[in-house]
C-alpha cells in the first residue's frame, strides 16, 4: 500500500497523550505507527481519513490485518490505539460518536512468567564475584538491587545516587509513563551498592550527586552490556543462559515474594504495575502455594487435627 499523507489529528492526539499521561517515547512511537497504518488503509479503500471512519470501515481494517496474518498481539495493540484516539476525538469535539467502542479484541494466549529457583538466584549472586574488576562489583550491586526490588532493567539503569534515601533503606524509582514510586531496598543491596560506589569514586570525591549508579568511568551501561555480563555470570554459575535475563530476575523476585507470603497489593506497588491484574499473573506460577495457604491458615483446615 503506498504511503498517504497522514491524518493531521493523529499528531494532535499524540501530543495530547504525551501531555496528559506522560506516555514514553516508545509508546508514542508505537501508537503513531499503528494509527498511520490504519489511516493508510482507510484512505486507500474508503477515500476518507481515520478521523471520519465509521464502525464498518474500522472492522474492515481489522479483517484486513487478520488476512495479512498479523499476530493477535499486534492487532490488539492497534485496536487499543484506535480506541484511545477515537475516545479523544469525541472528548475534544472532533466527532460525536465513537466507532471503536464495539471493536472485538482477539484473545491472547496466556503466558505465565517463569522464574529461577531461590537456590539458583543465590548461585548467580555468588558467581558475580568471579567476574574481573570492576564488573564484579558493579554487577553484584546491580543484581542485588534487581532481585531485592523487582525493578525493570530500564529502571535500574536510570537510578542515580540521589535516588537512594539515606538511612531509610528506600530508593526512588521512575517507572513507565514517568510515574515515581518508593521501593524498599535490602541491607545487602545497600551494602553492595556502597562498596561499588566507593571503589568507582576512589579517585576523588563525588562531584555529581545525580550521577548514574551504574556509570563506570563515563561509559554508559546499556541493557545489552548488562545482559552480556549476566550471561557470563550464568555460565560461571552453570545455569542455562537461555533461562537467565534481567527480566527473569524481576519474575523471580515477584514469584519468591508471593511464595513467602507477600500480598498482591504490596507487590503491585513494588513492581510498579498500573493494574493489579498484571500482578495477579504470578499467582498462576505456583498454584500449589494457594492450596498450602488454605491448608495451613484456614480456621477449619485445622479442625480435624
């Protein structure tokens, strides 16, 4: 399909979305791409633009994507973009009706996050000491923070010295959409981070309070660099590298916390999930734990004992 001049309201909608929700650049870029694809189809086949499309035209667009072989995940994302833009067009008075209200969303196969076992996590943390300096200290601090807080790798790499709240065992985390949250930090994570910073800044006093925690000698640490080092640690720990990633540490944190009695609401706050339904997926990773909670805590479970 040839490129067509995009509906100008797409740009206005994205500006409003950024201003009202603080959506990230990645989110805005994905929305823009999906909406332009939809707009191109509407213009090519119905000679109007996306802002004036009706329900039949949007449904036709969805059918075309399915025929193209687009994945349910991709179609679901595009439907979300369409619904949000149409809702904005109505709220800002560009049109009176919302043709996206009754669009059917495809069902996605439920993917249950997998995690490493507690002994495997301990083995990984111990294996960091065998890396060469200064990567051993930096990765030790980084992995302790990831596993003790459940941060996303992007959140870890954005942490600055000033985000550690001295004496309170807390860090300030900037999550998706610019949302901030306070997350408790374990004593060992604080100790490892302190050791790393002392070695890193041994040449002189810290002159930049906002310096990135993971920054070594002015070299930016990327997700890729962190992941490569994590794979090396997995090899040292004799753990399949395909099972190890920064996000797997986040899954492991959540699963282990639930296994040890953490409540969903607290876990939701620590993980930075906007919707608790996202957190609830972790309850499906260990269904036997729920049975154990009933057998040990329900008042009638002990009646016959």
